[in-house]
C-alpha cells in the first residue's frame, strides 16, 4: 500500500508540470497541498480535490478558498 501511495505521489508531482486550472479565464498553474489531498490554483484560488491519486479538475467539484 505504501508503495502505491508513493507512486501516486510521484505521478501527481509530474502531472503538475503540465496541468493548469480548467477555468477558461484563468488557466494558471496549480500547487499541491502538503497532505496531497488537493490542488490549488495560483490564480483564482479554487481548490480541486485529489481522489485516489487522481486530480478532479471539474469546476463543479472545486471549492473556493476561505475568505
């Protein structure tokens, strides 16, 4: 199980180099949360969940940061 989580983590970090925020007027890079459970947009601030090592980049699944 630990090995699979390590592989998920490595893959997620590699994918961060190519994925951007899916919001049409944003398209800024995403950063990985320390616990690797979410990605946050560096532009609009939306927070996208990571489920089983897979980023869920659907705007309807994103949450806005706390004000």
